[in-house]
């Protein structure tokens, strides 16, 4: 049975998933956005940041999101940023399909992550991702532009927003340019921790 296509991102209360890269505030805003995830035990272990870390519902959500993911799909700007930051053992441990105009051979990392560069659009990338994911889900890892393409093409089944208590004022908006005439949302679940509110929706055709 085919899995779902989903995304799971952190968002500021005013709708941004990344701060403006040119502002002095950028580093601090990014930390505030992700404050719920950085201390979790699973995140720390997966990125090899050392032992310890917090347990609890935020940690469970990070782990469950990882475990349901058979394959990730991402845009080239997210890949470029990650290529600088991920440890040698990249934190996906599955195939990853990068939607891009750049032609590049697959890049295999220790620990089971292989990045495949797909040059003929989001649907081809998703077909390849579904085939590789088996009965697990396909995660649209980001960033905003790529997720929005999939939303507007009607190819997303479900998403979760971790709504962080921080205001950016400017930056990358996730839903800027969404085809609102096409997309309807059905609430699935709301959970909150002391740090963040997790909002899950199913996506339907309007
Ligand atoms: N808050 C969160 O949870 C979260 C999660 C993930 C990412 N992010 C943030 O998101 C930001 C990156 O997002 P972004 O919106 O700027 O960019 P993006 O979606 O990562 O990448 C966009 C790029 O991907 C390539 N691309 C996308 N669709 C394509 C298509 N149909 N055909 C060919 N190439 C295609 C193009 O690059 P080329 O033309 O160069 O190939 C395009 O410029 C980063 O700042 C990251 O930190 C936040």
C-alpha cells in the first residue's frame, strides 16, 4: 500500500518558515523557531550532537516523523544549506530526491542517505520517491518554494505545522502564492507542548 505525501515544518506565528537571510536577527530567529526541536533526545542523537536531550511529546513527534519517512524530497536551496551543515552521516538515512535544474551524480553518504538530483520536475521526483519509499510515507522536507509547488499541484495528503511562539516580521512565507481556490484543509489533530503547538491537517480538493 502506498504511503502518504506529507510535510512537517516549523513556522513563526506570523507565517514564516525561515528568517530574512540578510538581517542581523537571522541566527537568533532561526534558533527561536526551532527551539522546540533542538533539545530533543532524538534530534540530538540523529545529528550526533552527543548524548542526553529531552524526552516527552516533542521528542516523540520528532521520532515519529523520522520513522514514518521512507524517502524525503527537497528543493535545491534547502539541499545547498544542508550540504554545508549536515554531518558526514546525513540525518535522513533513506534516499533523498532533490528537485533542481543542476545536473549532478547521486551523492551517497555513510549511514544510508543517498541524494538523487532530479531535473524533470516535481512529479517525476515524487514518482521516484514513492517507488523508493515502499509502504512508508514521502516527506516533503522543504523548503517553502518546493512545498508550495506540491501543494498547488494537489500532491500533498497531509501536513503538520509546529507553530512557534516567535514573530519574524519578514522572511520566507510558506503559503505565499498558494492556490487558495483549490486547497481545502481538514483539521486532524492539535497538540501542544510547553514550547510549541503542533497543528496537523489533511489536504483536500476544494
Ligand atoms: N522551518 C522549517 O521547518 C524549514 C524546513 C525546511 C526548509 N526551511 C527553509 O527553507 C529555505 C529554503 O527554501 P526555499 O523556498 O528558499 O527553496 P527550496 O524550495 O529549498 O529550493 C528552491 C529551488 O529548488 C529548485 N527547484 C524547485 N522546484 C523546481 C522544479 N520544479 N524544477 C527544477 N528545480 C526546482 C530550484 O533551484 P535550482 O534552479 O538552483 O535548481 C529552486 O530555486 C531555507 O532557508 C530553509 O532553512 C525551513
